[in-house]
């Protein structure tokens, strides 16, 4: 049964990006605070400011204002963008080279610092260096079966470690010293400091696109066999039951307590609390789904949209109105980490009381008695 957990709201219309130039496609996005960056197939970066507006009726809309756009001078697509806000730098992957550009004016750093030979890259959100003026970058190298770790400063880069993998890596996520890797035939956890690795489960990257996503401290979300979204810790164990996705998931994101997945026709929303599918949103031609500081963004080749979560209290109330008491209580308990303690206690007492009256009206007196108590 469905819950209305998210609303899909348009953020950047195609005309704002490409006008009547139909050949322009969105390749990648990055969002940092109100700053939205878009990389295109014709080697441009676009910078927009996103303003969230709430109407008196509570309806949320987004107004995107174009700041500037910059041509990188190559005939290649911009394949990845990552913001390092502490350094006011944007890391741009184009033609296997990561360039550092200024987040405000999109100009390359004067020193020309860059990382060459990168197939794809990710940032370590749980860095080990302890230096606030540096970001740790992990790249899958163009060298076969090689991962490289870099420290990136405002105007220079420094290689820290080169690690060899048993098979060719095709996707990576990092947490501290731990790399979660999708190889050709399996997922593994690799500690790049000690070199110790642990097999997770088999997976064929030739048949499907692997998904490796860090979702919290020492925990990852992976696209497993049989259309399962699997959770794995750095110890190689799973502390949560898997969620059932479709077979052809393209991307996944986390917006607690929900896991959001994108395939070629739908956006699906599963609860991490009871693993049930809660919402399905039709969405054709989507190819990007990412979360940025709690903001979930999806994109087609031509437009960018934001999945706006409905307040958890409203979702709980809707469940109670539908007499789905058990689901409402599970969601209410899960909401504890998102709501201040005093506010939560008042809300939770009220929910227990409402749930008790619903059970009482359904002549479930023992259950009602427990809830009232």
C-alpha cells in the first residue's frame, strides 16, 4: 500500500539550459547548498542558484537562476562534478582528467593542478587526514585494476596511495580507509591502509550497472543480484534486510527513512524500517538519481527535478487516517532521529493515543490497552 512520501518538483526546465539546441544533454549534476552545477555532453558547465519557495498553502516550488556557464575547451562530455565547498573548488572530470575550478567563476586554478588518468572518482566523506583544507579523492585509474587515493588542496594535488585490485573495478565508494568496490564479477570491501579485502557477494557488471553508495558511517548500499538493494558494513555483514528493487535499477539515493531508486520507467520509494515499497512515481527517461545533503535530485537528459519529502508527521497522520496503525508506529519510531527529543515525545504520545482509539474502534481491545498504557 502506498504512502505519499515525496513530491516531484521541476527545478531546471530544458529551455533554461539549452534553448532550442536539441543536441545538448545533461551528463552529470552536483548540488552544494543553493548552488546547482550541471555538466553537459558538449563540454559546458552551467551554474544555477536554486531558491526554494513555499506558498501560503504549503506548496513547494524551486526557482533556478542561471549564474554563468563555462566551456572547458574539449570536444568531450563533462562526465562527473563534485564540490569541495571548504576549498571553494569544483572537481570536474572530463576526458579522463580531473580539473580543479573555482566554484564561483568556474575558472581553472592558476597552478593548473589536475589529476590525469581517471575513469571515475569519488570523495571520502569520512576523511582520514584530519586536514580541513583538503579533500580526499579516490579514482578508478585508466591503468588496469588500479585504484589511486589523492589529497586535493586549494591549488595542488598529491597522490597518497595506489592499490591494485583482483579484477577490474567499475564503481567505488569510500568511508575512511575502506573502499567498497564493484569489480567485474563481485563486490568487495578493501582496506587500502592494510590491504586486507573481503568478498561480499557475486555480481555481473557486464549484465547490469553496479551501484555502490555510502549511506552512513561504515555502511554501503549496493545493487545486488535478483533486483535486491543490499546493505553492507565495512565488516562485510548486513545489519538490515534488503529492499526489493526492479531488475534494472540505474541509481539509488538515501533520504532517511527511505531508500529511493530509479529505473527506466519509475522512481520507487522503499522504507528502511520495514523494507516495504511505499511509493511509485512514473518517471520516464531518467538517468541520474543522487542525494546531496539530504536533497534528492533526479534528471533526464533535458531537465532537473527535486524529490521533495513530505513532513514525517503528515505521513504518519495519513497512515493513521487509513487505519494502518502498525506502519504508522514503525514510521513514528524511525522518525526519532530526525525530530528534537522533546518535540518527538509529545508527538509520539499523541500518535500512540490515536492508534489506541483506532484499535479500540476495531474491537482490538488488548492492542488498544497496550497503546493507551
